C-alpha cells in the first residue's frame, strides 16, 4: 500500500512540474518528488544498503537543486540566436 | 496498529518536527543560498509571504530538518534504531556543509525524529509509517499551494520571532 | 526493527570525543546566534559525529569498547584538524 501511495504522489508531482509556468515553482515540485522517490527506493530495497542508496540519492538531488536554483537567479535574460 | 491511522499520526508528528525545528533554526529569516532567495521572491510574487517563501526555498537548496526527518526514518527502517538515525544524521551533516549551510537544522531534525521513532515504537508505530508520513508532510508545504503554505509558515515564523527582515 | 542495547559503547565514544575535544581546545558551544555559526565546537558537531561514526562501524561489524574508544579519539582529532579542510566554510558566510 505504501508503494501505491508514493507512486501516485510521484506522478502527481511530475504532472504539476510539467504544467507549471514558473521555473522556481517547478523546483518546489521536483523537490517534493525527490522526497517520494527516496522513500520509494528504501521501501522497495528493504536492506541497509537500500537505505544508503536512498540517503545518497536524496542528498545528491539536493546538491543538484542547490546548483540549479542558484543559476536560475543569475540568468536574467535569455538571448535566442537564430 | 492500522496502517492508514499510523501514517496519518506519523505525518502530523513529522510535520511538527520539521516545521518547528526549521523555523527555530532560522529558515524563514534568511535565504541560506542565492537559490533560496530566488524561490522566495517567486513565491511572494504569486501572493505568498516572503518568510514562508525563504523557508520553502531553503528546503529545496539544502538538507534541512525535513531531509533529516526523512533520512532518519529511512535509516531507522532499513538499518535499525539507533544506528540508522545516527548514520543519517552524520550524512546529512556533511550534505549540509556541502550546500553552504552550517548544519544545525538537518542533524537536529534527524536526531529528534530518531528519538520519537524509538519512543513511539513501544505503542505500535513503525518506521515505515514515518517514511510515508514525512512524504505526505512535505507535500503539504512544497506540493499543494505554495502561496497558502508560505503564508502559514510566515505567521508561524512571526510567532517564533524568526520572520525575515528583508522585503 | 533492530534495537541495539550497547549503550555503554556509545557513551564511551561520545565521552572520549568530548573530553579530547575540550583538551584540544575546541570551544564548548558555538558563538551566538548559534544557528548561524560555522565554528566547530565540542557539542556540535564533534559529539554527533562521534556517535555517527561509531554507528557506521557497528553496522560494518566492528563492535566493542576498544572500537568505541578509538572512534571517539579519532573523531575529536578529525573535527579539530581535518573537518575544515574536507568541507570548508563558504567564503561569503
């Protein structure tokens, strides 16, 4: 039952990420999705190594979000070159 | 204990654990890194509170008490008590320092929920309830309605004296 | 759910890390306001890391009082000398 709940949450967050207009808003939905995926990893692989994998995945995804959110603020104007 | 009831109780406990610890540790006060400020101002532009927006941005940009709560529950489930929570607290600490955060919120959240998991295990709560409960708790803050959640967090920040002084 | 009852080893690791940290002249508490302070102190993170490292060793199979004692000592030395080099504080803090 836990896996089904988490699976539905992940799909809902993914859909909201696709629909959202604001890039910063997408970061929040992706962050929530990262929580659910990390939980899914450990509930599926129910061993200590599964916990290490879930923890490593979560911290790595937070490091990526840190870098992405930092650059979102620095890119002010996008220039399209045809 | 009935699983649904257990998840709901765990979600409430996890919500208070990470919201109170994060607010106390100053997440609504300052954007820890520039990314958190971007997210905070974007939430404010959509009608939310700036302090609540900084809180949500700080959750994205650094492992905080919410990450500590989730990872300590993960550790307690698959590794055991207390090793799982302590290992999670250590890894969260190093993750924090890599994300330009001193590390107080994450480790405090991890240690407190490890204690709570241990104590409530005697009345039938299991660590897997806390894992799913924490995911549900974070959805209420990061996944439903950002401006509304940020306003709630802003009011709490004001009550605890941690509201931001930036505009 | 596994609950280990070797509390004594944990306390030994914690105690040795705290005592050696104080002897190496680490501050007991970080400066106020504590939540923004980057300085390494005895309570944070030395005490927590000593428990965490001993937990990792227990998980890998090395238990006992000698292991706990050496973990406490190594953690205090690590926090005093290596931690700032491994995960340095950012420039703009």
